[in-house]
């Protein structure tokens, strides 16, 4: 039996499961998540709230990337909200690094 191949396979499945779990949305009842409740929590967290649209959805995206989306067009969707977690961390892009360095240099000169 090849131990290295088995360990590599197990590691690959663990990484896939970890990444897949970070993207999973959890469905919750709309009770306690009225438009007013979601907006209040969103304002308190400093997130971005969107009001009802033509499809009947409303929700919030928090500064960390997590959030909630409520409502929809089907009878089931009108009674539920979908929550999503924070986006997994990633290495910043070159442009993001340059922008951060530029912001630091302008703050240091003030």
C-alpha cells in the first residue's frame, strides 16, 4: 500500500471540504429577520443594506463579507433567509498591495 498517495488523497479531500464549507449558505426562518431587523443589524455592523427589489429580496453584506439575503419570488423563498459566511482570506493582488502602500505613505506624511 502506498502511504504517500493515501495521505495526499486524504489531505486533498480535507482541503476541498474546508473550502466548500466556507461557501455554504445556511437557510433560516424569516422570523426575526424582518426588513427593519436586518437593516438595524446591518447599520450597527457598518454593512451595506439593500432594500426590497422587484424580486422581493432584501439583505445586508457586512464589512467582513458575511451577510444575509431574505425573501424571493416563490412561496418558500418568501418565508426564508439565506446567510453566508465571511469570504475566506486570500493573498492580495498586486494592485491592492500598491494601493495599500500608497495609502500608508500618504498617512505617514500628514
